[in-house]
C-alpha cells in the first residue's frame, strides 16, 4: 500500500484529495507560488490529525498546514522547487488542510471567550460572537475565507489592530498537534497567567513550522452597536499623525480603524466594482476613520472632523450617516488590494512593511524616491493600516510593454526598498508572515542571535524538520 493509500484507508475518500481535486490547494492566492504534494489531506478531528502527523513523521513526509489558502507569502503551499525527495522522484509533502475542522466548539459570553476549530473562518467566528452579544475583533477583507488557524499562523492583523491588536492579542489558549504526534492541550481561558514561558505565543506567527494548531480559545470584547466611519480627504501625508493623535485625544479608546486610501485606488475601485464615489472633492490621499462604541459616537466624530478641518489637516469629508453608507465605504476599502484592482499586479513589488508610526511619512517618500529612480515608468501605490505604520505599498508596471524593463530592475528595487525599511527600523512582514516570499530577504532584519534562538526553538519542537520546511526561517 502506498503512503497515500494508507492515509485514504484511515481517513476515507473525503479525507484525501489528489489530482485535479488537489490542484486548488497547491497554488497560493496571489498565484505567486505553486507547489507539489503527494496529496491534500483533510482530517476531520484532532484524532485524525494526530494519525496523519504520526504517519508523516514515520515516513519522513513534510507537512504543510493550510487554512483558507488566502495567505500572501506562500507559507501555506509546498515550497517551490524544494519539495521533492532526495532522488528528485516524487513530491515529499502533503498539504494538511484544516477545512473540515471548522466547528464553533463553544461560545462563552460570561468568560468573554469563544472556542473554535482551526478551520473556522474569521467571519463564522465574528457571527457566532455577535449572536452572543459579543465582538470578535480581528477583521479584514478575506474574512469569509481566511481561517482562524491561518490567521494564528501568520499573526494576522487587519483593519482593527489599532484598537484590538493582532491575532496574538486575541488568542488566550491553543490546542496543538506537535511534530511527533503528541497533543498539547493549552486550551485555557485565562486573561492572566505568569506561570512560565508563554508557549502558545510560540505557535502564533510560526506559520505551521512548529506544529499544527487544531483549536483555539479566542478573546471576545464588548459589542459595539454604535459605529460610524468617515472618509476624510487629507492635506498631505504630514497631516496623518497629528490627525491620529487628535482622533485619539477627542474620541478616547473608540478609534477602531485609521486606514489610508489613495485617490488612484478609490477611483479605480469605484469604477471597477460600480461603487458610488463617496465624495466629490479630490485629494491625493484620504483616511478612513472608524469609531465604534457601546455609546453613540457621531457627536465625537463630528467634533473631531471639525477640529481637523480647522487645523487644515482635513479638506473635506464624507461621513456615513446610515449603516448602508458605512458598509459602502468599507466595501471600497476591501477592494483596495492590488490583486483586486491592477491587472499586472503579479509582476510588481508588493510590500507588507511597517515602520514606527512617526516615521511613516518619510518612509513612504523614500520608497517612492527609490521607485522613481529605478523604475521611473512604474506606478507606486500604497493603502491600508497607516494607524499601525503598516501601509501595503506596491510598485507596478502599468502596461504590457513595461513588464520586461520592470522585471529587469525588480530585484534591485526590492533590495533597495528592503534596505530602506531596515534603516527606518521597520519590518518586511507586518501581518502576512514570511512564508516563501520573504525568507531570503528577512535575515538582515534581526540580529544573528535572534535567528539562532528561533532555529533552536524549531530544532527542539521539530527535530526531524518535517513541519512546513523551507518557510519562515532564513536558509
Ligand atoms: C489588506 O490590508 O487589504 C490586506 O492585507 C491585503 C493586501 O495587502 O493586499
Ligand atoms: Zn492589510
């Protein structure tokens, strides 16, 4: 019996996919990475996950955990070109899809927690929490497909990090199948626990290189029935940080999101997806601010915008007056990723960088300067989480005949931008993980001793090196 047949006899037909059925799991969302695998294996329980991990450990087969496959860094598909056995004969990985383990196990409003399997989508968790009068705060455009397991693996961020933190700040406990098949039951619901190393945090952001997360206890927050957003035209990037400070000062802890929207993106998203342009006034940049609270927020939002306008930081604003209007503003925001808007996005340089927030303006200028120097015909485009210093910037060719000259300078462009990011004290990976995309570029970001410590953790938890190899840790 082959290895795959053995898995099939243990998990049944629905548990093992091969051929055309497996193909969608082998290419990452942006189409940048396609890998090979012996099979896509879909356990339906922690018991079956253990069985698969044990089988892989004894056969020396690599395990590539996968959630909704919405990742941006190629962390959840087998590594390109590095996943064949030592004779180069056959793929050596399985994709371990958590898609069948998607149950909401329990909602516990009195504890302010929800316990879910790793394959539950972010949206399903949000809805279950809302049903119990609570809020699960992490949120981003791919909410309907992205899963809790994938979000934990990348320490995902999204639009509400400013107020509620990244996934790291929203995980209280985990259940993990370790590389040798042991199950670590760390499903605790404690807000405070100083009893030694915080092991759950090792698995957050580890991109499946240390073990397979099968369940999580997530933190819930008070529901915020009163929410209002405004899209404000800003007088320039210099206005953004004073504006954020003003918003925090006038609106207390109720500033939930503070997102940069460039006019080129706004215009393109409205045209492409037939959305109404929310305000007539034109500016190079807008900021999408959202307040949410247990109490009405519109007076404070209005007062903040008036003061911002008096200070000259805001030149015009569209304030959402109905829920529908609010949804329309956020629908535009969800469409801003380059792969939604620009045909040639796959050729571009795409950044998930963050810098200390007081340095965002000069950093943005520096990226543009480097792009203008090396690729003067290319188009530079940035949007997103400016309140966290994490703007997704892209440098893209704009027509087919620009692709070849752009590709000729792309590596140098990346290198120069990476160097600038480090010089600004930034990170190449704010919320999308390292995966395959950044693995060769990330080393300079941290001192050698830090990578050595991470490698020591990896060696301790996965001595055989079967958990998602060729990802995350620099070669
Ligand atoms: C976003 O903020 O919309 C996502 O991180 C997606 C992206 O960066 O393209
Ligand atoms: Zn983002």
